[in-house]
């Protein structure tokens, strides 16, 4: 059986469904029109979505790591998260917060935390849906719950995560952060809210308002997908504000790739070449800025 052809219009429809106002029924109707039949739409939809079965690049049982669930104080209640630490660490290590997409803390993000730990960091992936009871298995439900979060409390929980890692026995007291999609936007908000954050890496994340940029102390690495018109519309204004305020930042735009190009569980949007380059830049940046 031939592999279905996925067009940019189909990817754009999926982005509209997962990030804007299109509900699942409307998305499937639109996909049916684009593919030519309901059967083709049903075959292509899973390729556009993330596949949690493909989430594990670094096994949870990897002997090089110590991993497990943790709880810690948030802005207004208990936060839960997933902590990964190199098993053979000879001393204290810098810390990195791994902030999830709008699907919540899922197996893919836990895997990214393990990858980060193998690079020599104490990696913590918080569940920002903790105030709502935690991330559900249903991704559509998780997206609804993300949209219903209290914005001020959520940023406060991110700031509390920095504080938790600063005080953690395994860390040097310095923390950076990396975030994807919704989490990329959270990186920019966290940089505004936390003067203690040393560095932030935002993958295809919405930008902070220009008037908030003077508050940023962290160095920023901002990584964007060339085909991501929705997010990229804010780049120039953000770049100008960062430049005008003398901030430490670097912007990379990866031509010809889509929003979520780093997510290797999404067959249609993942781009290995861009993802590998962005990851190498991420690790080099964090090792230079968070010590």
C-alpha cells in the first residue's frame, strides 16, 4: 500500500485544529475535502498527530540515568513533574526545565528530559496541568485543560520550578529552560517573570510583549520553523525589542520545516535534519549559559 501524500494544506489544517478554533469534527471534514475521501482522511489523520508509541529514544530503564516522579511547591499548590539525573554524576550539575507542548506532560516530553539528562544536566519536566489534576491520556482533553489554565498562576508555577531547582541538592543552583510550542511561549513568559533564570530555549513559541522585554535577564535562543506563519508573525517585533534593550539572544529560522519539527513522534511534521541541528545548538547554548 502506498504511503499517503501529506500536503502543506493538511498540515496547516492540523495546526488550526490543535492551536486555534477548529474542533475535531470540523478538522476531519476539512481533511476529507483536502484528501478526497473520508477513508483517506482517516488514514492521514494519525500521521499528522503525535504517536506516543514512538516517544522513547532514551529508555526509561537506561542505566545511565536515575529517573522518577517528583512533587514540589508551586505558586498556589503542589506541582508534579518528572526528574531525570545522570546516574554517575560526580558533583553538582546545572539544571534544565523541560516545558511541554499543549498536550501536557506526555511520554515524548519525558523522553526529552532523559535526553537532556544524558547531556549532563539535572532535567525536570513539570506537569503544568498539575492544578487541574494532571495530564490526561486524551490529547484533546489535555489541550482543553491547557486552554483553561489560569495564566498568572501558570507563570508563577514556572517561576516556582526555577526556585525548586536552584535549591535542589543535585544542582549547582543555576537553572535554564527549554520549551516546545506552548512550552516555547512559556519560556518567553518565564524569562520575563524570573530574574533568576539563566537561559531559555524556545522552540516555535509565541513571543513576549515588547513592553515586557526590559524585565528579561536570561540569555535566549529562539528557534523557529520557516513554514510556521502563525508564530513567525511576531518575530520581528520581538527581535527589535530584544535588540533595543540590549538583551543576549540568538534567533534561528529553519527553512522549509513546520511547527513542531522537533517532535519525532509526529511523522508528518518532524524534520530530522532541522531537529538535529536545533538540538546541537540547544545543548551548546545551555552548556555555555547554565553552569
